[in-house]
């Protein structure tokens, strides 16, 4: 259901408010460039510092502009199962095509707690759900055994797996078969995962080069390994520098440098350190982006 290059969209901020005009421009840009899906208000979209009314504003705008031309996925990150259900209901009312549901963070639920969390949401909300496992941020790891249990639930359709570990991909494939689609949550390993059977990538890099990330995914799906790896090689320096500081700090600065938005982030995030400005500009210039 959700395949290819799915951009984890950055949120334009200006004077501590959402820059809705710039956001609209970004949605149209990704439609024009062939992006296969958009995650709104995910980690890259600064979900941790957006108010819920702001998230709804962004999602509604994205749904209205896309007009079913590509799927709009709402990011949800809640520690409380009840809160996650409430937020998912409101996103469903806005017309999203699915939700990306991060594991609860900090409180470190057990695997049984994670199973009950996701299964209760899935049985309450008739929306396609993408599980989101990112232990580097949440301090909890959604293990393949638990994913396999959750894959039995019909509207849990995919997992964004951000460990970047090829053995994790292989475990998920072995335990889940074709009952759930696997999406890379790491641009650096995206090509290798796609060529090994992943269905797509939820991408930070696609904010900067949407057409090339879409082409990379299409080449993998078409079985054109050489073309996929060629694009990956061309983008490797960009993938690397997107994570030189905490996401979305680098991608926000790069988008600012390319004229798409202010480099402003919500505190406590701060703009990219000056020591990284020249290396970032060198990568952007190497790719002929300005």
C-alpha cells in the first residue's frame, strides 16, 4: 500500500509559527517531482515541538492539496495508547491515507505492552497503520517476533524499520513473509534494503532530491540493480551529511540554503553548527542543486 520514496517532510517555521505558504509549495513540489508518498508531522517535521492543532493544520492542508494524487500519512508519537487513539481518530477525520505510529518513547514498555498498544489502536481505528521502530530515539526496540504477531492484524500494513541493520530486515522477512511491507527508515542503507526486498524508504534525503530518491526506488522495483546503486552512489555524501547533527537540523539548513524555507527550528533544536555549513554547501554544489 505504501511503497517507493515516501518523504518525511520538513515543516517550515517562521517567527515560531508554521509558514503555511511554504508548506503548500513543498507539497506541490513533491507531487511534481514524483514522490510516492508524504509523511506529515513526523520526526523530520519536528513532531516533538508541534502542537496538535498545528499538526492537524498541516495534515488538512496536505490532504487538500494532494487530492488523492499521492498518499498522505500522519505521524503520531504518543506514550499513551488512549492519546494515540484520540489523535488517530482526528487524523482519520481529516482524510489521511494512513498513520505512522512510533513506539512509545522513554517509558520502555515490554514487548507484550508494545503488542497490546498497537493492536488496540489497530482494532479501534480502521486506518492503515505503519509501525515505526527507531530505538535510537525511543529507547525501546520493537522486535521481529512482536512485529510478526502484529502482522496478523489486517490494517497493520507496514513497518518503518530504522535500525539500518540488514540482519533485522532478514529476520522480518523470514518471520512475517508477505504479511507486512518493510520500509527502510535509513537513507544510507535504503538501496541495499530495497534490492533485498524492502518496499520503500521513508526518507529525509527526499526533502532535498525528491526526483532522484523516487528514481532510486523505481529502479530497485524494476530490478535495475545497476541504476539503483548508481543513484545511491551519487547521493551517498548527501545521505551522510543529513545526519551530521540531529535530524532535522541538517535537512532544515539545506532546505534553507536552497531557498525553500527559513532555517528556523523550534527550541530546543538549534540551527546547524557553522562548522558544517561549508561541507553542506560543498555537497549541494557537487549535486548541482544550486
